[in-house]
C-alpha cells in the first residue's frame, strides 16, 4: 500500500486521495482570445518528466483539502507535500 502524507491529517492510504494534475499551471488571463491550438496546449500539454514532478492532490476521503506533492515518477515515491499557496490557487 502506498502512503501519502496530507499536510493536515498526516500519513494516510493512497485510496483516500485523488490526483489533480500537474501543479503550477497558470490559467490564461483571457482564454477567449486564445486560438484553438493555444487552448488545446493549455488543456492537454504537460511536462511528464522522468524524475521529480510537482502535482496537485486532494484528500478526498479526509479533510478534502488540496495540496502540492513532489513525487518521483521513476519510483512513485512522494518526497514532500505542502499546502497550496495563494498563487497556486490562482493558477489552479
């Protein structure tokens, strides 16, 4: 069983959480001005790195709060978790 550390609730089973995508994606200020190609890039194009990756997760079956986790995509090991900052919320 994989264990994820919620910044508020502590360590819990992975089954209590849901993945929310790559962290730090800035929403376009004026999406109505984007071309279809630019909008598609915003919605679907992600880094998908081999190694450390910053992701958004939500503790669905716990406190229901969102947080940022740093995870190694090679081993699936979580190296850190932290609450969303105000700038993260604006970009999410």
